[in-house]
C-alpha cells in the first residue's frame, strides 16, 4: 500500500496564482524551453502518491501548471483512485489528454499525458509482461560496508528474476516527423545495498535484476526485425541512486550500450534531497531519428513556497528548515522532480 505524506502542522496556506508565477519565473531561470514548433518537450515525473494522499485544489493547480510546460509526460505513482490525476489533467486545458494502465504493485498506475496538438498516440500500447522462459537468472554482486567500515561483497548466485512489481507501460507516439516507443516504468525499490541485514541486501539485488530484465528486453526488441518501432526510450523512476558505473543498478542499465540523459551537471538529483538520480531517460543506442537539443531536471522546490522557507529559517536551524520544508513540498507537490528533454522533431 502507498504510504501518503501527511500534511505537516501547522498547515501551509498559500496563493496558487503567486506560486504559479514563481514557478514560471523559475522555468526561465533553469532554461526550460516553452513548447514550440519543430520541438517536443518530453518529461518524466513521479508524482508521489497521486490519489492516495489528499491534494488541495491549490496543490492540483501547481502540479497542473508544472506539467503543462511539457508536451508529453510519462507519469508514475498514479493511484488506483485516479480521479485526482484526472482533475489535474483537466486543469491543464482541453489541449491535453491522457492514457493509463490499470493498477499493479502498490496500487499504482502508470500514465502518459500528452498535448493533442503536438503529440499523436499511434498503434502500440500495452504492458511489458515477460514470459517465464524469458526470465533472466544471473549472479548479482552487492557491495556494502560493515559496521567497522570494511568493504564487503554479497554474491547472490543464480539469482532469479521475479516478475516486475509494476509492469512497464509501453506506448507509441508521433510528433512532427518522428515516431518512437516509450517504456514508462516505476521499478522495484526494495532496500538499500548498504542495509545491515543480508535479507535486505537481497531485496536490493532484486532491484538490480529488475533493471537488468528491462535493459535486456529493450536490447532484444531493438534488435528484432518484427519490432514495431526501434526508436525506443526507457523512461521513468528506475530507482537508480547514482549514475556511476560502480553503482550496480546503473551498470545494468547501460550494459547493452543504451544512452541515459546525463542531467546532474545543471541542477543536481531528481529527488528533493538533490543527491539521487532515481529518475532516468534512456535512449536506444541506434536511435537515428531522436535528437536531444536540451535537457535537465526542474527543481520546483527552489521556486515554490518561498515565504514558508523564509519563515521556517527564522524559527530554526537550516538543517531543520530543509527537513520540514521538504515535508510540506512532498505533501503538496512531490518528492521527485520532473526530468525533461527537448527533442528536434523535424
């Protein structure tokens, strides 16, 4: 079950128009382009517990305002109760529409929101469900550090793939002169590789194996003659903590030569803590039609709720301010930031 982020007390009351203006100014500061001809703004956003926790009308307006900047958004964590999500899309205006899956692990759906004047859904939609004979089995090594600071490695030999907790949502789209297939994912999290208990580190190994299964599927589809469209993009919350080849999850993601968007140089991580790269956008190595002209992560948390930040900072230390401020931010908006790219569609 999803664990909603409760509203901190006292509650934060704000003017949505003023907050939207601040966010718009921050789009300019962060060089997030506006939608324009011959370009497609593609984004991915894990909107925490969307439908599982209360979102005020003002909060829905802010989420809609952020999403409306983009032309096609892969959304994760849409709850079984999807009406909050539908209300947000409605706030974006009649030019937007959405498609989504039914529920899977954690009562979550995956969805695509698209600008109808720029993006046309084409013929391929469905969930990626591997057949048992396609389940990978491999040895997964998990590096960790014990209580004495000594580096250790757990070797989980012949670790078997467990079917995706939430099947990736495959969708094909056309914009301008290009067509492509997205695989929208929210992969298994489990535990951290540095967890104290071996059973928990084994859950991290499951995460590594799930990423391997996704990457292997994508590689095989890209190299198969019967594939609907070989311009494939893996997109979503992949729970990759760091884009380093020493990080097991990332190593599996790039194993077959796929090309992730390296976005941390501009803003930082895709989480509110600014130190993790859970969200990823990864392009097929042979993609010829897809050309990235700009990229980044939009840190709305450095634009919204400035009066709240200043008030808290007057009352407590900076570290405590960050903690409480982020509790407000993830309750009203999300604990993840949108990852985006601009594509040339000529």
